[in-house]
């Protein structure tokens, strides 16, 4: 077969029910079928995913088995198998718009000044959205909308783009290296920072990413992720992963009791005061927001203490 332009990497773990829809959306792309390949990376699924993949008879779809458990391992396995000079990442609970693949290829062919492109990840709610779950709470759902205008992100504006809708020139990974294993999501773990960590390295190396609003995917938001308990667990996990990353701006303080930067301690004290005042005023939304920030801090501190004790 001719070499494709775009390799679409779709890692999956135990989401056979949504995976079928994700693959069908990719097979409905308006791009020349010869221009794309779809690499579905099965990361030890035991829910019928293998049987589903075996039933798909389309030359664009290739199955890659990755026994090492973790999202970064799965993405890196896809990268090793990718034949295109462009690589795109998408999730197994996401459905791409019909022009998604063609928009990526056309954009990166025209915009030679950027290393990659990302776009909107908008919600498809499986139940009515709770009133409190505003856009301020989209991060735990891997949703993304940076507005209606094109924007370029780099080391001066180091805004992340989530891995549910992002593409790169494959040669970028010669500069950055692969996705990092120590900050990856494993099985059903939440709060991981593999996307943030990779883009931090790319921006530090002078890389530039384009945000393109018309590059659209829809993410199904299950009922359990609309519960406050899920968001509490995500923020605490996110704090743990950030403690592992050691991003420069978060490590800026010279004073670090127990390895925790002093400015995070000061912020946590302010958040604690906000939480208390909001509870007294019965402003439960503000109290919940402050609680989530405190849970991030708790996860961060727990990881640093655990690291120091080893």
C-alpha cells in the first residue's frame, strides 16, 4: 500500500462499547482513504475489544498490541508503527468530525511555522449536565475550547492541548523524545499529565502549536464523571502527577519544606481561608472550587513526602 500522510493513533483500554463509534467516525472521514492509516493500540483490554477489532475489515485499520500497561506506552507503540509524516492522537471515547483528518493534513501543509495542531473537544453529555459543572470544571473531563479564534501556543504562552484531539509532525518526537511513562494514565487512573509534560518539553525546545477552533471532536461524558466525587479524585491525582513533573514555574520557590515550594503553601492557606468563608456564607460553589484546589495541593504534598521517604 502507498505510504499514508497521516497516521491516526487511537489507544484503547476496556472501552469496546465506545471504541466502535470512535473507529466508525474515523472510517467516515472525507480524506482520501489512501492518505490515512488508523492504528488502534490495544493496551491489554479484556472486555471484548480484541474480538471487536478482529471484526473490522478495512485496510486503513491496523491493530497494535501493547502489553506494557499505560497510556504513554500505548501512544509510543503507535508512534513506532506510524508510517505517516504526520501523526494524530485521539481517544477511544471520542468521535471526530468528518473533516478532522483532512483539516489536519491541509493545515500542517499550509502552516509550516508550527509543529502541530489541536482543536476543540466538546461534550456529548450522557445525562443532563449538573448546574455546578461549568467550563471551569472541564479539565477533569478532557474537554477543551480555547475560543473562536486561531491561536499559537509556545514557551511565551505555554497552554496545553489535550491528547484527545492533537496532531504533530512526526519529526517532532526526534526533538522531544516519546511520551513520558512516569506521568501517564495507567488503567483507570485519573489526573495524569502526559500531554502537559510532552508539550512542556516541546515548548522548551522552541516548538509552536496551533489551536484551530474548526478542528472538532465530540467526547462522550459518562454519568460518573459528572459526580463531584470524580472531580475530587481527579484533582488529587493531578496534584500527584504535577509533583512528579517538576515544571519550572511550579518549582520557582527557593524555600521548599518537605520538597513543597513555599508559594504553593501560601496559595493553599489562602484557599483554606476561602473555603472556610464560603462555607460560612453558604456559597457552596465557591467552597467546592476552593476544595478542589486544596485537593490538588494535598496530592502534590503526598507525592513529595512519599518521594522524600524513599
